C-alpha cells in the first residue's frame, strides 16, 4: 500500500502574506532530497501564496509519526530561514513547542490518501491560499456527485453507483459518511455550510478505495484565536472509474465565493491560476488555487504538470476579477465581510462593551407616533409615499 501525503504550513511570508521566499523552498528541497529513497519513496516541494507544501509518497500509512515528524522538522528549518530574513509571520502555523506523535492539532494542514497503485495512476494535488478547507466542498460535490459536471457518473459503469462522502463537523468534532446519490440532499444541506461542515474524504463504491482527501484543520478553532487561514490542500485520484482529469478540473471554471480573504474575514472568488501566478496581492487576494498533476509510478511522482496554466481557465480568472470588484465595493458590509460569528479578526467585543450602556428599548408605538407628529408640519402625520 502506497500513501500520498501533502503536508503544508505557512512558516513565513515574503512580502507580507503573499509568497514563500525561494531560500525557504531551497531549504525544504534539500531536506526532501535527503529523505528520498529512505523515509520517502519520492517527494517534491511546492508553494501557493505564503504556504509551503511537501508532496510525498511513502509506505508508512496515514498519520505516520515518522512522516509527520519529518514535515515538522522541515517547517522548523524553513521558519529558521524566514527568521534570518525577517520574513513576515515566521513560524506562524507551528502552534506547538514540540512534536508529539502526529501533526493533528499542531498547526500544519495535511491531506493523506492510501492507494493501491493502478497500472497508471493520475493524481491531482490542489493547493489553495487565503481560504479554508470548506472551499473544497463545492468542487468535490461537482466532481463526484453532479452529472452536469461529471459525465462519467451517468455513462461510466464504474462510476454509476456513486461515491461515499465522509463529512466532518468541525464545530462538534464528529464525522459521518453519506452515501451518494441516495443521500445527496442531506449532503448538500450540510456542506452548503462550509465554515462548519467539510468533506474530508470521498470513497469510490465500485473501487472500494479513497478517491479524494482534503486537509480539514481549522487553525482558528485549534488555537482559539486568529492565527491565519487554513489555506487547505486536496488530493484527487483520476480516470478509470474515477473522475477524468478534465472532470476534476471543470468545477474550477466557476470561481465560487469562498471565505478567507483579507484578515481571514472576507468572502472573495477562488481564482484558479498557474503556479507562477499564485501570489495573492490585491486585498490579500483574491484567494488562489493551483493544481499540480502527477502520474504516480512505482511510488515516483512523475510531474508536476501545472494544470491551470491553460487558456481554458482565462474566463474563470477574468470572472474572478469582476467578482472581486463587485465584492470590494461592499467595503465593510456583508456578504463581502463574513458574518460576525465567522470573523477571524474582530473588534466587536470592545465595541459592544463601550456601547453597552447606550442601548435603549425600542420606543413604544405611542411615543413613536408622537415623535412623528411633532416632526411633521402643522402636527399632521406624514402620508405614505
Ligand atoms: C493571512 C491573511 C492576511 C492577513 C492580513 C493582516 O493569511 O489572510 O490577509 O490577515 O494581511 O495581517 P496582520 O494582522 O499580520 O497584519
Ligand atoms: Mg501568512
Ligand atoms: Mg497562506
């Protein structure tokens, strides 16, 4: 059994929160090179915005102490590089002082998937910046449950039975599995609320294997305070009874609105871009997604291909820019700004405290009428216009 692990962290931004410095990438690459053929079968380093990802194949299974410890050590090293260059927010996602067992709850995000390698194994790794794990809900629904997106659901006999969706409730820390298409409406009731319910895994009923996995950590819940957006990653296996590569990319032709832009507190469109353009700048956004495609062969990562470096996604990018203009014109109003309960930054407690004594009950109907009477000429009540 082979495991594909994508483990990521923001260990410092260059400049602000917009990118990872090349010296950090070089340090991570040195570490991955040294581990290749030993701990790892193969490994690569990739970035999206200010997040650095380690894309690794190995035989230690998911949540393996050795692999997670390796990633943690790499992130400590990139933090050191970031500190040396005075980069912004150095070590921001490393929430714990010491590693203990695995990375759950420690800050870095990870998506891991066990697979029995098929004769040809096409895999897509999606990396996003300035958003949260729930951003994958809509694309995953489209890939694995929407026949208007994925033709194979109707015409491929290996897909026709559908898929199992494992959903996490991040607020109550519990999970359930929904069987689609039978339980499609229940699925949508939940995952349409992506701040709380997140698709963690998708399993093929026919192949009896995982088809997709996401990172589902919410840093703000882990840390109990704002520590940066989760900037999630996702792995999707493709072809031969799973969505074709083109079916897995198709949902991103619609730049759907996601939470996470600017101070983790705004909705903005998710823009699919080539790796070279994954550097959010305007209003710390718009949020970006890149897709690195690999053929996994005998554990080796043959790739990456930069899947969104394709003019076919130009319209999605143009639409994302238009939608960004539209959202920005709302300024501090919802739905650009997130609802009060979801803000990562807030002054609400101090504002509420300061204004607490100045609130009054609504005036009773009579006194409201007398106010209106006194305001209108000759004491007459204003008519309706
Ligand atoms: C970081 C992010 C940014 C920051 C913003 C303010 O992932 O989304 O939008 O929240 O740049 O950062 P601070 O508070 O560090 O000045
Ligand atoms: Mg950052
Ligand atoms: Mg980030």
